[in-house]
C-alpha cells in the first residue's frame, strides 16, 4: 500500500484491550513501529507481525464486528473529477478520517 494510515494512538486502544489479546498491524507507516511497552507486559498483549493477518483472524474480526453491530466509518466522495480532487485534497491535508471511498454520485452523503 503506497498511502498508509498514521500510527494509532496506542494510549486509547491498549487500556481497553483484553489480557492476552494480539495486535495484528495491517497497515504500514513510515518510520519505526512504536508502542508503549508497559501495557503489553502488564496485560500480556502480543504484537504479531505479518504482511497480512491470517484468514482465521480476519474471520474472527468480522464475526466480532457482526455480533457487536460494528460498522465501518467512511468518508464518501463522488466518483467525479471534483470528487477525486476533493478526496485527494482531504488526504493530503491529513484530514481523511478512517477510509476514503469513491462512490457513484447518488450515494454520496459525507461520512457514514
């Protein structure tokens, strides 16, 4: 992937993770992977490096999202020259939240 998400704010995520859980980083950002190590040690949280998480983990994630009614958050842009220009401007300014998606014009309504 050429354009990567910025690293997450681990201080938000680590306190709500279950003991013994595993982090599978699925995107790559420039620089070193940095994460506070005390929550990892005290809660037995693991980090599993992989180009892509195993299919089993993807299926567990999708099952969890389904059971808990978790929906993706998208920034939708119309699939037009103006929409693409707006999407790239949003991305370049670092204002893209979650996932930017180009959609047919009639389905565009901002963040879903």
